[in-house]
């Protein structure tokens, strides 16, 4: 049974009409299927999908990112990678079912795959804790990332979580430090790491696995420090203002790409990834292979510097670059020529004002 969002009511009615037309059993028994009408109705559905999905606002994209039928990490792992070997446990407390982790092959190359898994039905969602990881989940990821780094194996992460689990047990076992240590581990890797945000990228629970050389988002996924409902509750004391919050937060792939928070957006099939999962899986696989190839000829120091510079340049003009006068591992800020020129003018404004006044008085004297 298909699930539809509030803004897809017209599409739901049309698809139910198509299902009725495809049935050979009419009110008067077996009848001929009207293929022409089916084709015309399907064309109308595609037009409606194009019209709706090309004009989605931020809150509607949030709803698509949370869609019940949206492909999860487990699906992509099965479709994209071969010879996947599941690994479990953090060697301290236990195993966290909300994250799938293990080694596999892509294009005959070994990679570590980590995927936040929400589950596909009610029972699996409860078992997976709706994709909300506990401290043991992050510690499992840290253990495996360090192992991958030791054997020079790239890391691929699939991010899909509303946030880290905020329960008392998780807090008692060191949730905050586990997230911080996971971010530190991601940033310190000397092998390429690539993160794909396939649904929700919520809060520190997402960035703990998305501090990567390349951060890629699906077209209808979201990435933010808090959910729109949480933001609306804090700012306006009114969760119903989720649309205003979502627009203000700039959480869509298009907004984050323009802000240079992420590196790439993968277009989704018409109507969202859940309408053609195989197609979006093929596009993600192509993107991963392409990005891995871009790091093939880089040394481990260059891979590390690439990631460090990427995050330091967020909100800057051209980020940071290595300077020969600095110690190993340090980066210096690199300003644009335009900014240097502006700073020079501001610093020497009185000199230029004086030159202008002298030139102006000389011109007046000559003309008079």
C-alpha cells in the first residue's frame, strides 16, 4: 500500500483511478482494459508530479525526506556494495541496531560502510530506535573508522537520523562525548571519507558521521542543527510554525549547496526517491565511485588537509591554505584580492582623501 503526503491528494486520486482502469473486472463482469485512458491518466500523473515537486517549499521537502516509503541505508548497502560483511559491537557496552556497519566492495575496491538505519516497518523501526543512535553506536563507528584508517580503506557513510537518542540511559553512558569523539575521529582520518545524506540529517547525531571530505545530499533530503518543529517551539513557542522555521533554517540541499556547506546534490526521480529506488541507488553508486577516484592520487596528508580546509572555509571567502612559515599541520587564512584591496583602501583612507582634495583643488585652479 502506497503512502501519500498531504500535498499529493490529487496524485493519490489519479493513481487510484489508474489502478481501477487496469482491473479487467468492471461492474458488469470482465471487460476490456482501456489502455488509451490509462496512458492519458499516467501522463496527467507525471505532469502533476512535475508541477508539485518543482515547487516544493522547505517544509514539504522535510516531509518528503521523512516519507515512510523512502529507501533506507540497508537498501542502498544491498544495492550498491558487494560482499558486505556486517560487524557489530563497540567492545565496551553492546551493539546499537540503529547503525549498520561493515566492510564491502564497490567497483572492486574495499570500503567501510556505515549507515544510520530507521527501519522499514513498525517492528524494525522500534528495533532500530528510529535511526537515533546511542553512545555504543558512535563508539562502534569510531572503532571501525580507526580500523579502516589503519588499513587505508575509504569510509562511506549514509546519514539518516532525526538526531542522537536523548534518553537517560544514553546520557548516562556518555552520549555527548561519544558524538564529539566521533566528529574528532572523522576529521582526523587520513583516508577519504564520503557522506551521503539520504533522508534526515538531524543535529549532532548526523554531523558525527558527516564530517567528511565530501558531503553529498539527495535532492529532497534535509540537513540541519535542529528539526523545524523544535526550532519553531523554541523561537515562537508554536510548533505549527514549522514552515517559517524550515524556510529560515536553510535546511534543503539547494540552500546548503549555495552556502557551500555541502559539495554535491544528487537529483531524485520524479516524485521522490521512493518512486524509483533502483534509479537513485545507481546514481549514488556513480557519485561514490567518481568521488573516490578524485582522491586516488592524493597522499594521506593531502586528504587530511582537504577535509580540514573544507570545514575551515565554511563562511569564509577562500578558506585556509598551508603556509611555509607555519608548523606542520597549521593552516593560514587566505583572503581574496578584492578583500585585500578593500582593506587597503580603508586602512589608507585619509591618504586617499588628501590626494583627492589636492587633485580637485589643482583642477579647479587650472580651469579658473
